[in-house]
C-alpha cells in the first residue's frame, strides 16, 4: 500500500505560556495520493493553523506529521524547506505572483529555487504548463495584465511545476466570480485526475465542497466530521 501524502496523528497546537490557547486538539488526518479533499469550518476553527502545519510552515506542539511518507517531527529547518519544495505546491486566494515577472517567469520560480539557478529547460516546462492551463497567449504577460482567474491559473501551474504529490489550496476561488471559480476548480480537478496529485482545499463554498472526494469539517480545533462524497466525475476545463 502506497504511503499517504498526509498522515497526521494526534496533532495538537497551542500558543501562549501564561495563558495557553489550544488551537488544534488531537487531529488525525490521512489523505491518499489522488484524493481531492475539502477542509471546511467556521472562522477561528483552526483551518489556517492546520494548513500551516501541513505546509511545514509551522510545527505542532505535539503529535506526528508525515508528508509524502516522511516523518517531519525531527527534521531541521533546512530539511523541512527541501521537503516542502519537492513535495508540496501552494495555491492561495490572492495568487502571490511576483508583479515584475511574466507568467512564465512566475511559474519557473520553484524550479529556480530548487536548482539554485536558471536552466534552459525550465522555460520550456513552464510554457508547456501555461499552455495546459489555457494561458499560452498570456505567457509573457505581467500579472497586472491578467484577470484574477488567469492569475490563479498561473498560480496552479506554479504549484504543479515540480510534480509535487500534494497541493494545498487556501480559498483558491474565494476572490473570483462564479464563472472563474468554476473554471479554476475544474482545472484543479483535471490535474488531480490526470496526475494523481492530492489536493487539500480550504473553502467556504459548499457547492465546491460537495464536488470533492471528501469533506473534512474542523470545529474548535477538532475534526468533527470526515465524510466521503458521491463519486462525481471532474469537469474538463
């Protein structure tokens, strides 16, 4: 049996010393390669904290965190950075594209960071991904010259350029109109189906959550529900 891309066991996260705030309490979560999981919950439920721990941007107070088969508890910061770079792609609500770089250059950035320098094959790979997400005409455009939906497509290409087995998407459609949101979601589901990439998507949109494989609900730092959804074929963008 293949290793899960996410394996959290009894994860707790607390802040403060004199006054302790428990943000996550005994969270167990397992996500297999190729799953598309929605993470829902009210504001203040701990979703952002959980996403930061899954993205290796924060450490739990206690518990075990394994990403792509690697137990991370004892890893140093440099090792966490390397694991994050090769195993996790990120898609955010506000894109976080570098404004002075073209779409192609933005997609290339994870490859440059991983290799320490720019190499010839990187541009071809970035352009091929942009073509796949329907942005061949915008390959040389700056973010300011693209719509919000187009910028999010660039962000998806950037998240997938290193073939990471896991993508963490934090409200990826939250800043888009309904049409653009549906197109972006369909694109993520298409990559999920084609490449077997696992997606964990934080969303407040119940319509999108209902189109995921599973819906995990977090309330007051605890998973209160983890339900599979009916098998819905993903749309092709």
